[in-house]
DNA sequence: CCTAATTGCTATAGCGACTAGAGGTTCAAG
DNA sequence: CTTGAACCTCTAGTCGCTATAGCAATTAGG
């Protein structure tokens, strides 16, 4: 299973080719040896490392957190308090975002339900955006909390 | 209430000063007249426009959507189908994100609960990241779905 | 063995939606 | 009239990629 091209590694890991190169460039993924012609040749350790990163990203960890977790996993004798703390912090963050998004969802539902399907001037969607007082009023006091994303 | 400085506008709207200038630079907010010395002087229409944008951002609309909604609100006779559609699209997006985050939350809870508070080598947090098979396995197949944000 | 298609390489720029900093100017209060 | 807060422009940085351009290497088929 050794001598994986970057494309093969991408397929096996589920991480896109440019992203793999990006991870290497920022020191998230060990730089692999190269073929005589200069192409990257990976092994199973790289695959494992990349899957670790991918899985962490799926769980919403930032690359800094994942770097810290990687470092910890390389020191198996250390207490796992720090790893646990990072995970708890991430859980708290996810819960915060869910709460914000739930408030947003409720407000959007209200907007959409009350739309009378007439003209813009009477449209509840536009009205609500123009005047926050038409809201239930409990959403996203901190607009950082709201969302953004893909 | 006319002749607002940018700082006053920022206070009244809840949008930061650099963000206001940014919105102007990308054509989201009308450029205001200037004082003799070249400082921006806003009026109530600008405040309203900015509150519209802010409210929309809190609800997670992208700036492109908000531009479209702004344009629609300037044409009150048009049917509100388009506005309704944009809101429904946003609602669907928010629901998608909540679903993704709920899956992530469940997984993080599992990780944290099972952490034995021993050493890293036995740490469920690290183990789970290393091996996806330890997951309930239902989270974020598309990693775009997951999260990211502030 | 040769060629063509595919895959790989580097480097740079762009995305969204801001945020931060440098270095200078204007304004308003006392 | 002085002082200091608030304002100005411009550039660069944030996060985590993604896209493009212009090449070079590899691999599969004939």
C-alpha cells in the first residue's frame, strides 16, 4: 500500500489534491519523499495522518486545534486532559452555533409562513428585514454567532 | 437625526465602522455626501439601509442575496415570489447546517463522554479522530456541510 | 518503443465577509 | 487655540481552501 500518488491519496482519504498540497505547505501534513521526477510519493502513515485531519475537520475543529491534537497523539504517555479540553471547547462551540441557527431558523420560518404571496410592498420577508421589531426578536444578538459557511 | 458621523451610524446600526466603509466599497451601502473636510455624513435612509443589511446578515443571508432583496424592496409593485424564494432557500440552507451540526454535536458528545481521563494513548478523543469506525458514523459525509465560522 | 492522455508540479490570485494596522487629517470640546 | 478623539485612505491579513496558468512527469494503449 506504499508509494501512493497524490491523486490516489486524495481518493483514499477523501481530501482533494490541492488541499493535500495546501496542508503540506502549512505544515499540517508531513512532506513526503519525491519520485525521481519530483512527484510526491506517500505511504500509509500519510494516509492515516490525512484521515485524522479530515475527520477532525468534519467535526469542525480548526487546523490549529488539529495540530495540537496531532502533537498530543504523538505523545501517548501524556495525560489526555488537554485533548479532552479541546474536544469540550469544540462541543461548546458547536452547541453555541446550533442555538444561534435555531433562532435564525425560527425567524426565517416566521417570515416565510407569513408571506402573503402578493406584491413586494406587502411581503413579510422584506418587511421583516426592514424592521427588526417584526421579529420574535430572539435571534443572533451577536452576529458572529449566526452562521456563514458553505 | 440627519448628519450622522460614521461612528454614530455604527453605534445606531450595530455595524462596525470599518464594516460600513467596506459595505460602501463593495456597493452594498450608498456612498454618503462628505463634510467639507471629507468625512462621511449619513442620514436616516442610510441608517435604515444599514439595519436592513445587518438584520439580513444576522439571518445568514449572503451579501448577494441581500443586494437582490434590497433591489426588490425598491420595487414594491412587483410580486414577492422572488423574495419569498430567497428566504426559502436560506431557510433550507439553515436547516441543512443545523442537521450537520447536530450530527457533529452527537459525535463530540460521544467522544467527550467516553474519555477515560487517563493518558493520551487510551484517550477516546484521539482514538476517535484516528479511526472513523469508532464513530456512530453518521456525521458530515460532505465536509462542506459541517461548519466553520466564528 | 512511441505517443497521447492523464496526472502531476509550482506559483499566484481569488473567495466571503470582514478585521487590523500604518500613517496621516479633521473635528469638537474645553 | 489646543488637545485628543474620531475620521480618512490604503494595504495586508484572517480561515480554509479553490482556481487558474503554464509547464513536466507518468502511465496506458497500440
